[in-house]
């Protein structure tokens, strides 16, 4: 689909790829924030199990060389969703107004 879109839009894959990854990273970050809010403030712990999948999408997008500065920030600020980290989030579920 990407190749077809690039061909139809007259774009090269090398020009389109960083923009596509940037939008994907933004979307994944937004979703991770919503999942955290729904758990911590809304008491909806079911969203915790979805975090690793979205994290994987974020990491795939951040692997683009053009997103290296954002990848560095994310690596510094966002903990990897290990089972221990997810358990810590779950333990705080619904404890914030």
C-alpha cells in the first residue's frame, strides 16, 4: 500500500518513510498516554495489557534514522513495558483523581 500511495502521489519511498514514521510515533505516544490516563485516573486496568503492543509500534517508528532525537528523548523518559513496570502501573490503577 505504501508503494502504491507513493507512486500515485509522485513521492519517493525515501522521502515518504520518515514522515510516515513520524506520524506513527506521534500516534503511538498519544495512545500510550491515553492508556496510562485511563488506568491511573479512570481505574480501567484492562488497558495495561495493550501497552506492549503499542510500545512495539512506537519502537519500530523510532528506528527511523531521522527520528533519532525523538528516540533518545523517549528512551530517557519512557520506561520499557516490562512485566514489572506494567505491574507497578497496575498497582496504581484508579489511585489518582
